[in-house]
């Protein structure tokens, strides 16, 4: 009776081990099949899809791409500087979000960088600018060894943006008072500037138009934090507000 019970326990353990090994091999085979199939997947030239946002509104995205190039993207962009004069002031920080034609952020489309300055550059700033950038921590980051040179940032912006544009396409900058940013881009970021169209989408202009034509329309936006990363996200938020509340409803 004791021997029979021990045999039964041993057989049960053996069965469980066999089942575990079987599941392990099945899992490995499934992973291998996924890897094999993923190598044969080709990116579609035309792809359309829809998503449901938190309010239950159906959003349509039309992404047309070929070999990783997106058509008609917007380059949501913002920068911070030592002042308003693009002839003498310096760029401190840049932030960029690549969006598709539906103003949805393209995966891996963001880029942020702090640009290195030297102590003498602090004299370019007036009292308000120096106080603002000190309190936000931006000056500390620009004076650190992790900050990049202007040439490095220009090269990285160029390489990052180019991968989302078709060969003959120029990118359109979108942002808050983005014409101001464009002056600095033209002066200090020549490689990145070579990818840009002369056209811009100025979010400030949309807000000014709203104030004059439809002041009752509710648009959510925040006061500038004077940090490129948060300001560029807010510019995109305002643009998307106009898209969903004005342009989509006019169809």
C-alpha cells in the first residue's frame, strides 16, 4: 500500500513536469513563429484607422507612408532663448513632436535637447529672463556637462526629422508664436532649417481669431511654463482643440 502510494505520487510529478515542458516548448514555438512572421511584414503604403478617445469621440487618423516616410506631418516645435533678438541671443533648449496629418503624435517622434552655454552668455539675459530660466532649472541644465553643442543639436534635429518626411517634402512648423522660433532656427540651425517649408501653423493666430470671432468657445490652454517640452505639448493641445471642436464639426 505504501509502495503503491509512492508510485502514484511519482507518476503525478512526472506528468506535471511533462506538462510544464510541453507548455514551455509550445511557448518557444509560438515566439519563434512570431519572430519569423514579423520579418515578412511589409509596411503598408496607405493605412487608415480610427480610435475612440476618452469622451467617446471617434477620431480618424490617416497616415500615408512608404519606407517609414510620413506624408503631410506637422512639426510641433518650441525653443527657449536668452532673449528676443535672434541676431545676438542664444538658443537654450529645443523640443519637437512629430505629428501626422490628424495631429496625432507619431511613435518615437519626439526630440528634446538642452544647448550648452558659457558663463558669459548669462550677460545676454535681462533680469526677468535670468530669473525665469533659473527658477525653471533651465540655466543649470544648459551649464551642465550633459548639454549639447548647437552643432550637435542641429545634426540630431535634421536626422530625426528627415526620417518622417518624404524625399521631396518640406516640414511645416506648428507652435505658439512659431514665427519667432523660426527666426532662431533660420539663424542657428541651418541643417534642420533646410527641411522646413516657409509655411507655419501659428497656434497664437488661432487663439487671436477665436477671441475676435467666437470668444465663447472654450479652449483649454495653460500659461507658458517657459520650458520647451511642456510648451510644445500645450501648443499641440490647443491645435487639437481647434481640430476637434471647429474643423471636424464643420464637415
